[in-house]
C-alpha cells in the first residue's frame, strides 16, 4: 500500500487555482448557462437519427472533421484549411495559449469578461493582464494597446459580444486594436448568432486576427462543438498540439446536420431574439433593478441591493440564474439567459416576488 503525500506532488500553478464553478438544479428552469432553451427540432433530430444508423461507432472519428468543415466553409465562405474544430471553443482558447505562449508569458482580456480566459491561462502558468471596461462596458484601444505592449502581451481575448455584460464593444476601437497591436487578437464570437456582428471580413487583411465560434449557444451544448477561423499557417501549428480525435463522430455528425439545415435553428434564434426585446422591456419596468442592453442570448442586470438574496430566492424557487456579485465591478449583478416565453414569464414573476 502506498501513502505518499499527493498534495506535495501537485504543481504550484494548479494548486492555487479555483475550479470553474457552475451551480445546478436537477429540476427547474435553467437560465444560468447561456444555452438554447429549445431542444433540437423534430426535423433536425430525424436527420441526425437517420445518419446515426450508418455511423461506425467502432471506428475512430474523422481526425480532420472533413464533412463538418465543408458545412462551415459553405456557410461562412471560408476555406476548410483555415478551420480547426474544438471540443467546445474552450479547447481552442487553450490551444491558442499553447501555441503562442511559453511559461510566464502574458495574455490579456478586459475586465469583466468570460472567466475561462483567466482560468485557462493560470492553469498553464501564464500571466494575465486585464484592462477595465468603462461605465458603458467599452474600452479605448489606444490606452489598451499601450498597456498590452508594455506588458509584452502575446494574445488579447475579446468576447464579442462580451460575456457577461452582453454588449458588443465599439467597432472602431476593435478595428484600431487589430490594426495596431503587435500580437494576436482573438475575437470570441460565441454569441454571433444573436448579435449578427462579426469581424470575419477583416481576416483577409490582418494576419493577427483569429475568430472563434460555438454551437453551444444555438442548440448543441451537450455535444461540445466550437470552431476557429485562423490564418492558414496557424492551423498547422494548432494541429501539432491538438489531440487527433478531439471531436467525436456523433458531435461531427450532429453539427454538420445543424449547419447544413440552419433554417431549423434560425427559427429558434429568431424567437430568442424576440424574447430578448420583451424581457428587456419587462425588466425595465422593475424599479429597483438596472438592466444593461444585450446583443447576446442573456441579459445582465443589477439590483439596487441584496443581489445574493435575490439569487438564492430564485434558486429556492427552481429558477437558476448566474450570480456575478462576487466580482468587484458587478456588485449585486445577476445574469439571466433568455429562455422560452413561459420560462421568462416564470422568471419575471419570481424576480418581482424576490425583490
Ligand atoms: C465568450 C464565450 N466564449 C466561449 C464559451 C465557451 O463555449 P463552448 O461551449 O463552445 O466551449 C463561452 C461559454 O459560455 C463564452 O461565453
């Protein structure tokens, strides 16, 4: 029998980390993870089922994700050799750090933003540099570039729209960042389908630009599929460190069907966007909260007090939202994902009672 002190063996950079926390409820209304509230349509399920019949599950998946890349290529008009598929776009964020950073190098992102940029960087022994967003949750490129340059930053991650604030940053400032920062600019467009705003057309002119997208927000969160559009030379570098079978056969199949039959999911996206307008209007009627505009499938709002209590009260009544109050810039702030009309009504009803 061995009884060694395992904690002595764990490396310092991991020991000091905190795991990504996600509260969950078994039953109830899940408005905390920015998922699509609608399950895949019966038509899409039938298409997936029909192809599943022919899938050789005893064989490894296609390591190049050829059919899936073809589907992305024809939707986006980008060549397949500029694409990499990830087991979620999280994985591609990690790969970017692996490809561009040695131990101790620096990556940057705004504050507040998507927590995984920091978690992944710290887990890899990288330094992080942040730049605070202003009162409109925006930033100025000039001062940011100065900071990034003096900190020898290698990559800057921009969530566009930004999670959790919900807005797209000013296009002019991002354009300046792409044109003047001598490092990699990653535009994480995980919520693109709800914003309709992209910098994809800039890729032909700027070889420091990378764009990430995800299918998690539009219906396939359970299958983990994200993709990145890269300058060709970077695809080759990422392929050196990517696990050969990082995207499984079922994921590849379902994602291909979703993209090749996008009108089925577009209907769901349109409903979510309609509900976003209604939910914003209804929240604006509640006096003791301040609501921020949203280009995404979630809304950030701030209670004048007792954010934690409101969060707990909602959870005890089966409604799970994201509590962001521990962040110094997000006191009493909660983030609610746009649900179905019925889910949103129940949320509004409970929120008024909780307040
Ligand atoms: C800005 C942003 N990027 C990436 C992700 C991760 O997406 P995926 O599920 O594809 O890993 C999220 C998920 O919440 C996100 O908010």
